[in-house]
C-alpha cells in the first residue's frame, strides 16, 4: 500500500511511513475476547516517538521511531538497519567499470591475436606467392637467355647464308664467265680474221670501275671500206670507235663496262666476208680474280 500523506510505497505490516513518519490510522481489530492484563505484551505499552522529525529523516517500520543517521538504529525500539555506504556503492561502480574495461581489453586482445594470426597466414601466403613469382622470373630470364642465344645463332646462320648466297652468286658468275669463255673458244677466228683484219687481243678483262680500257683494231686494206661490230650483251659492256673515220690501218675502240658479265663483240666489214670476235669479261671492282695466273 502507499502512504496517505506522501504517497510513497510502504509495507503492509507497518503503520508508520518510513519516508515522512506519518502514522496511519489503525484498522478496527476483529472482535476478540479481551485478554487478561497478565497476557498483554510489553510492546502494547510502547509510546509513539516524540522526537521531532527532521527533514530527510528515516523512520522505523516497526514502531515508527526515528532512525539515527550515523548508527542506522531506531531511537525508540532499537531495531538495527543496514545500508551500504555511498562510498561502497561508488567502489562497486568502479569495480564494475574496471571489469567492463578488462572485458573490452580482453576482447581487443582476442581480436588482435586473431588478426595477427590472419596477418601471419597472409604474410606466409604472400611469401609463397613471392617465391613462385621469383621462380617464374628466373625461368623467364633463362628462356630470354635461350632466346638471345637462338637469335645469335640465327644471326650467324643468316650471315652464313648471305655469305653462301654471295659465294654462290660469285661462283655462278664465274660459271657464266667460263660458259661464255668456252662458248667463245668453241667458235672460230678469235681476235683475228686474217693478217689484214684483226684486234690486238682476243679476250679483254675489265672491272666495272675502269673507264679507259681500249683495244686496237687493224684493217689493212687500200680500198675504201667500213667496219661494223655487233655486241651480244649491251648490259655488260658497250664498245665504240674512238673516231668515226680514220686514216691508216689502225684505230682505237673504247670499252665501257656496265655490269659484271660476259659479252662478245663480232667485227665485220663491207669489203669482204672476213669476220672475227673479241670476248669482253666484266667483273666487279673488288671481285677476286676468277682466273689464277
């Protein structure tokens, strides 16, 4: 039930409010036969407290007497009350706070240990991956070295092929020289048709850099005549008279080399049917001699 004066809750067994000291009216007792005076209790003769209530005072729930603040004891009936001091409550709060902090610290330590384990595993995995990458890099470097070696070998082979091609071309050219020479030698009247109609040489060897190569043609006739020449391959060399007309029995012819190869020059005249040939062999400027002398 609640106090009729201050409204604070109070026990059903007490008639005095512990908060304001108000004495509640007693309920009419049940009709019972009066007990003889000898059976009446001493508590029935306890007088209500006469102490003037002080603001903030507490009252005994048994007799309504005021409770001493320092001893927590009823000043009327002597009932002892216990209450934790405020300092102890503060201590309990501090202890609870410390426990909460320790719990948080333990949780943080647990999380740190767990994170450290995870980091350790990740670092181990990263180290393994790094080792794999280093192995791959070494393999790539070895392959690169092998590729460099193959490229050097390929360069050497290409150079050898070029040298072989050049040598083949050189020997092919030499073969063409000899083929032309043999074909020329199979013919008749090389460099001379008669004692009256001939050249000072039957075979002329010249390189592509020479520009002053000449031969001497002799035509010893007293009658008027003209000499004609036919060149088998103008791509190799050109032959021209140094003069359109000449007096006497001899004249010079200029040889102009064009490219490496073999060409023959056939000389004829309009006086008789005498004819002869001269072979011109043109080689490159730095070519090795193809005829060993």
